[in-house]
C-alpha cells in the first residue's frame, strides 16, 4: 500500500482519461512510485511550491503538490 493518498483535481482527471493507453500505463507506474516517495520521484519548484515528474519517455508531464500534514499527493495537471 502506498504511503501517500492521491487527491485529484478535476482537470487532472479529465487529462488522465484522455491519455492514450500506453501513456496511462507509464503514468500509472510513475505515479505509484510518487505515492510511495513523492519527494524522490520528481523535481521541486520552490517558487510555485509544486513538483513535476515526466513519464512516457518524456512525452508526458505531471504536476503535483505534496501535503505532508495530511499525507496527500494532489494531482494538479497532466500534459502530454
């Protein structure tokens, strides 16, 4: 079981649903690792207080926020 729980913004749900199957599989693998270690699986931008991670051999980008108090990863956007 993952250490952190996901919280999905509505736009991210729509963007995930629109991903091709191969990118969904790649996203799922990267996101599972992020839920276990959100600060080890991405790059942090202090100015926005957001994290980014790539998936699908660089064809996709995930932006997310981490809330350590509530042990949540907030999925903000998925771009492909």
